[in-house]
């Protein structure tokens, strides 16, 4: 998320808002210095891992990422 936010920030948007369903409060605090606004629905204490808050937190494979990126580029070219 941080890499994505920095890449978007480099494009000089009028406003940069990051939204996540769940995160550690410390992580949200750190992002406040890098974005205009962060919206986080849950900041449970203690926070152990993001995956604990999802029914299915299966890793995304490299091939899935490549496919999604290529489809995204194809869609943005239209």
C-alpha cells in the first residue's frame, strides 16, 4: 500500500485518500504523514495479522497479478 501511495503521490493528485478495511492503529498513524486522509474501518487491539480478519486471505499468485495488471493496462488504453 505504501508503494502504491507513493506512486500515486508522484503523479501530484489534488488529494490522496487511502482506504482499508482493517489495519493496526500504528500503521494508520504512519500513513497519516504520507497521505491526505486514511480511512480504516477496524483497528482492533491487539492487532496480530490482517489475515485473521478475512474468511479467505489466500495469497495472490504472480500469474494472477500479471493478468490483472495486463487487463488494467488494456482497459486504461481504451
